[in-house]
C-alpha cells in the first residue's frame, strides 16, 4: 500500500505473533484446573474487543488492566506470597498485559479496516448510482452540481425552475418501478448535460432546469406528464405529487426545498 512504512505493514503480523505466543505460554503455565478459566478469559476478551467500537475496546482494555493489577495485589497480600511467588506473579501479569495489548492492537486495526471498508462500500454505491439509473444523480452529487448551476444563473440573471416529483403516495411495491420510469422519462425528455435530475431518496426525484422561462417550462411539463401517463402503471400517475417552483434568485438547494 502506498504511503505506508515497513513498520506499519508489520504491525498487524507482529501483534498477531505476540498474541498467539503469549496465549500459548499463559496456557502452558497454568495447572489443568486453571486452563479452562484462562481459555474462557482469552476467548471472552477477544469477543469483547472485536464486537465493540475502538473507543469502547480501549476503555475495556484499561478496565481489564486495572482490574488484574488489583487482583494480583489482593492475591499477593491475602496469600502472603514469598519473593519468588511475587516475581512469578509479576511475570505472569506482565505476560497477560502483553497478550491483552496485542489483542487490543489487532482489534483496533480490524475495526479501522472495517470502518474504511464500510466507507468505501458506501462511496462505491454512490458512484454506481451516479453512473446507473440513466444518469440520474445522487443527492450529494445533485447538491454539488446544483450549487454551481444556481450560482451561474444568479450571476447571469437567468430564469429557471425547480421541480420535486414526490412518489410517496404510490404503494411501496410499485414505487421502485415508478421511480425508474419517471427517471428514464425525465432524462430522455430534458436537455442532457444541461438540466439536472437527481434522487433525494427512494420516493423523491428533483429536477433543476436552467435558463428556462415560463413558456418553455410549460412545454416541457406537458411533454413530461403526457409520457408519464402512458408509461407509468395505471392509477399510479394520479398519486404523483408535483412541487414546482420558479427560481427567483435562490442560491442554494436549501432555499428551494422550503415550500412557500
């Protein structure tokens, strides 16, 4: 991976090696009676670290560290450990903390990779949406491009229209097909690479027409509605709600989304 040092690439395998080696030594040092408890502790800590967020895992790491410190102190004073037993206890506790830290490090890297993977997956889906659906833009991409278009229109004093096509009243089983049909009709009727069409969610399509006066918009509106009546399922067209606004100096989508 570009931009990573040798140590960054080795951190995960080194942490895994320490974790495995320390686990083997810890289990080997225990009596047959204590082995089961040690195994439960190792598995329990692993499950805890890998299921929670990085912040919670760090908090759990601190709590486990402090808890084991006080536990060993209690055992030492209660049982009156000799110097040799104290040295052995310190060694086992150090090994346990090393094991715990290696486990936390692995969980931290796994969590960061999982978060990055989720982000990349969401981003990929956005890009796929942007490319698919007949070129209809995602909400984020529509907002970006409309900000530029609105700024240009305001600067040049150009007229335009903002349209919301709301499909929320169409029954859910037919809404997806209606959304695709409406998007296809809009993209096929409006000016390509000039007017903007976007999906705000699974029931709302937004359209921004630039440099369009009232007469021009009326022609486009009639053409769109005529095509939709023919291609959308019978009864569904009547359930489409249109919110049409003439652009009068608005500079952002937020202003246009405010229904007067």
